[in-house]
C-alpha cells in the first residue's frame, strides 16, 4: 500500500520565541505536520489533510494541560455553523484549537478550555506584484511595521494579513459582512522577536449583525523561516486576553 508522504514525516513541535506568563493566561502548544503539496485529485489531498489533522490533534493533546490526553484517541474535530474548528469527545472539556496550512505543513495550536484561538501562517509569496494592498490595511497599520520591514510590501502584507486572519479566526466569524480593512490593528509591544497587536472589529461595520462590533483580540505575530505566524486569543470571560506562548 502506498503511504502518503506525511505518514513517514514526523510531526514537529514548533518552538516559539516567547514563553513568559502574562495576565495569568494558560499555555498554548503549537506543532506542524508535514503535508505534501496537492498533486493529485483534490479528494485525496483532503483525505490526507484530515488524517494529518487527527494525528496533529493527538500530538498536541499529549503535550497540553494535564489530563487532556485522556480519551484522545476518541477526540474528533468538528466545525460549528461559522466553520470554526472545535474538539469533541467522551471526556470534555477540551482545549481550544485552531489550524492553518502553510510552508507545506498543516499547523495546529491548542489552548485552554473555554477560550478561543486563531492561528494563521502566511508567506510573502502569496502577495505577488500588483496585489491590491489597499484592501488589506489602513495607512497607520502600514506605518507600524515600516521601520521593521522597510519597503518590502509583500512581507508587510503577509504580516498584517496573518495578524488579521488570526483575529477573525479567534472570533470564529470569518469575513462575513466585513473585510480586512474593518479589522483594526493597534501596536502594543515588541519583545523577543514577537510583535503584539490588539485587534478590534470596527463598530461601523456590519459586524453589528454578529454581535462582534468592538470585540477585541490579543494577537502575537512572529517570523518563522519563510512565513509569518500569528496567534489570536480571546476568552469567554473577557473580550481581550493576554497571550502566553509555549513550545509544544
């Protein structure tokens, strides 16, 4: 039987540049499962991705909070009405989870039960010459990172896109009724190679329909090889939650 390439490629815990406690938040574990680029029928690629995702979840649970491994073989990933991934199984509660595909890997992150995570992996190559950059961010948001990235517009676009995508994934809404321009980033800090933003949904958008206008998400963005990784985090108890990032 021919095995998919990812079967014999080990899942890799992803080292993150910051591992400090902030605001009493629990830890986040991150890992990547190598997944070969799609070369055959889309159904085969989707099947390989589903299998990789299941293995990735078990791997992350084995390195998460004490007790999360219990019944992990029976844990399933499902998506709610808005497409946000969640975990279900015989021994709840389960941690928050988010996925992203990038650099020929399926990436996964798990957090604490009761909170919400958004993970995104974006490469500059996704923003070729001629891309409508004005649709991504407002002028002041470009200014935040100009001193760090200079005139490299594609790198800047990848960083800002990753941050905003992580925010809407954490909120679990996707871009429904609004777009990237309505996700406002405010620079908060930069430490140990991580850029911290507070992302807010513009109150003047149709997000009022979703009850998300004014919602706030803590987002951390950092460079990893050829991509920008971003994690957004919020909780049920508060509409803004500090990040505390750990290695899986």
